């Protein structure tokens, strides 16, 4: 009886298809700006490429944009699409630039299950570059959202 039970448990454990192990990109949208990996690598720094094209994450508290307080617009570091306005930026204490809203129509969303639970992933709607994730723990006086964005995925354009 024990050998049958052990074999059953063994087969069950190795036949499970965990969503956390899937590497398929659920975001099958075609973007206005499309380039090959080689073209992106030639244009982006290694850190930008890792985040924007490979959905990496920069170290918390490493972006100079965390301290950016001037009026202006945060744009995609890859294609310069305006993504966030400075008036919607807030200090979340997480170590990444955070915003309570995106510029409507310029950010696309998909489902991310890479770490074992579901999150909402954010992409540039123009080039598909990975930006970060949006959570429901932002300022309740505004939208209640926290767009947690990798600073390396952004460039800042000061208001003139």
C-alpha cells in the first residue's frame, strides 16, 4: 500500500503544471514601435534593456527619479511616450517612483503570474516596454492606486 501511495504522490507532484513556472508572455498585443532584440540592445543601456525588454526589476532606492520633485512629465525611456505627470507622483516608501495614475491611453496592462500570484503588470502602450506593476494600496484621497515603476524605464522631461 505504501509504495502505491508514494508513487501516486510522486507522479502528482511532477505532473502539476504550475502557472508560476510558465514563461509564455500573455501580452500578445502588437505595438506601434517594434524592434528586434538587437535593435533594442543597441539603443538601450544594459539596465534599461533588462527592465524594459526582459521585465526585470531595478534595485529599490537606486533610481535618481525617486527624488525628482520638479514639474514635468515622465516618459518611456525606450520610445519617449509620455506616461506619468509629476503632479501624480508620490513617495510610497517602496524605493521605486510611484504615481497614483498614468496618462490615459499611454500605459497598457497585462496579467503577471511570474512569482506565484497574480499582479497587474504595466507596459508602455507604444513600444510594449515593461514599466512595473500597479497595486490597490495607493493614496485613498485620490485613485487608491500605486503605479510602482522602475525608474530606469523612465526619463524625466521638465516643464518649460
